């Protein structure tokens, strides 16, 4: 689902663009794929940089979704807004939400994007993150299930987990959802939050961590943070800031190369 245009407008007017994006292009199984990429302005040959992959909702575009401005909230990171392909169900751009669907075209894209980014930037493999909204958030949960050793943390916004998707071990996660959501009912989102808590070994009532925010510490050391707001299927205004701050605190103990 697309982000409400009024929200994108609000975000855009509050942001002073400091870095110029570029479009990167790949060919995956013979299909052209692309993404809008923001890189840090400061380029040190010794500085290793984190990477954030941010996936738009169903029917949206990378060009529109960049308006959430994760890159402005974490200017030291390489922030990537990939463009989804048209779905076979309704022709609108989006992402796979189950393993094996559409030839795993989006899982393959992620693998190829990261390989290419490592060639162009000094990527810190202990600090690679995934986030998304709606359908893009569902794909974010799929990445937890299928690429758990690649990503240090996940931040789905307005997401569900399909029954075929099984979270692979504990990972830090921030899930943001609205109790009045009619596109992805809150009951389904709550099920996803509970699945995350089970995967992470997070028990108990949790502790307040800000407006609508609850932090569940876990026996595995992988926290579950939830932000449950009273709104609908939206990307709340402070979301990108919260995601950036959450990601900055998470890293892999030993990153694969």
C-alpha cells in the first residue's frame, strides 16, 4: 500500500536534503532491477558504513517512498530504496512475501544488491538492516526468515507474517503498527509481534520506552520493540527517526563475509 501523500509531503518539508541520490541498476534473472541509493557525504577509505534496505508498500514506488527520509535520519549510512516489480496478482509493484514465490526474484535482488554495494562502498557487514512498510514490511519479515545471518536487525511497519514464514532464530526487531489498521488488521500484526517475541525469547510485560512504545528484553539478547499507535495503515511521522535510532544500537557479533 502507498504511503498517504499528505504524510510524504509533511516529511519532505521538514527535511533538508544533504546528499544527492543515485540510481543503481542490476539484472536479476534477465530482469532489470533498480534502486535509489543515498551514500554518506563523508567518504573515508577507512570508514566502514552501515547499510539500510528500505522497501516500499504494494502499489508504491521507490521514488515516492524515499520521502520517508531514512537517509536524513542516518546520514552516516548507505540507505537503499529498491523498486519492486509488478505483481502477478494485480500488476502493481510490490515484493514477494513467501519463499519460492515469483522465482524468489526479490530475495535474489537483495543478494545481488548487497554484493554490488560491497564493491562500491566499505560496507560494515555487522551493520546491515532491513525495513519496509506494509507489503515491504512483510518482505522484511521474510528476510528475517530467509537471510537471518545477513541482517543485524529489522524494522517492519504495518506488517503481518504469513503462516509459511518461520522466523529463523533471535534477531532485534522494531515493529510499528496501528490498532485502527484496516489494510493489515491489527490482530494479524499482533500475531507477528508475538511470533517475534517467541523467536527472541522475550517474555514478560515489557517496559515503556516512549509514546506508544514497549521494549521487551530477551534471554537471547535480541530485543523486541513495539510501537502501537491508534492510527490506521500509515507510516507515522517519527517512524524513520525511531528506526534509525533503533538500528544504531544493533549489530552482528560476527558478520559473515
